[in-house]
C-alpha cells in the first residue's frame, strides 16, 4: 500500500476501530452507555483536530516503515509491532489523566477509582487493548 493510501486508511480505520472498542467496552459494562456517546464524539473531534499531526507522524515514520518506492507492507508492520508488544516487559506509564502499562501483548489503561468514573464506567478498573484488537485495526486498514 502506498504511503498516501496508508495515511488515508489510518485516519478512517483508527476512528472506526476506536468506536468498535468503545462499543465492545459498553457490551461488557452497560453502565458506560451514556459515557460512550461522549467518548465517540470526543474521538471524532480529536481525530479531526489531530489530522495534520497524525499525517506528520506517519510521514516521519515512513522513512522506517516504507520501502524506497513509498510502499508499506501492512501485514509485516503489524506482525513486527505485535511481536514487540508481546515480548516487551510490562512497562508502566503515567500521562497525568491516565496511567497504565504496556507489554505482554496488551495495553492497559487504568480508570481512576472515584465516584465520577465509577458512575460513568461502572467499576471496570481498566480498559485493555489486546493483540486481537490490533488485528481488527489491521484488517480495517486493509479493507
């Protein structure tokens, strides 16, 4: 896939994938259904606001992920990223509003344990994004 098509598909696929993740979370935690409406809206607005930034990130990464003809092998890229995610030691992160860990085949984002989060999301504890979720994203990019 050429880099221009890759960028276009990434934009569409990330938003579609995010909505799918939100829907899956709501299926497991029905109390989050109201919050999901706002999360989907926020995701859409964020993707619109960060469009240029995402393009720049992909352009910068293209030096490493595309071949000399500007082609990206999405299957190889996915396999390599999942391999790194699965073999990576679990590493904590704290970004202020959210904390969690990445590694051992998943990204886990902890939900704060407070009245508001519990009211919006139930007592979910964390949102987990697994290698299977990333497979769904890859398939959306290749559609």
